[in-house]
């Protein structure tokens, strides 16, 4: 089974293809996912790279952590498992405390 790697402190100009080539020098890359803003589509400055083997991933982490790419020192480490998100945020109480539902007379 492969290993997922977090790559942080990316320049907004770094492309998926650049990351693929960078990591392929250390082993087989299964996938590269540059995280983008859902509304603007612009990169958010981090990505996830999945390597085919744990050995390749460990080699890539050791070789690339702190390496300068596009003028930025990469932060490369093992990705933590995604934590489940709780559903919903605090909505407004529709009970009428702001302008409606209150009888003045």
C-alpha cells in the first residue's frame, strides 16, 4: 500500500506537473493533488502526493523537506489521516429576537 505525503509552503505558481516530476525522482508517484480554493480556483499553497511504496515516500520526505522550490522552502511530511468534520455550524435562531416575532403592544 502507498503512503500519502503532505507538501506545504508551496508557491502559488507551483504546478501539479512540477510536483510529479520532483517526487518521481524518489520513486513511483500514484497521485498528486494540489489543493485549490473552491471559489476562486487559485492554489492554497499545499498539496498531497501519494507514493506507491512506503520506502519511496520516506526517501522523498527525507530528500525534499526544506528543499527550495519556486523560492519557497518546502514542508514535506507524512500526511495525517483526515479527521471527520462535524456537520453544520451555528445557525441563527429563528425565534425572532432581531426585528421579527415580537409584539410591541
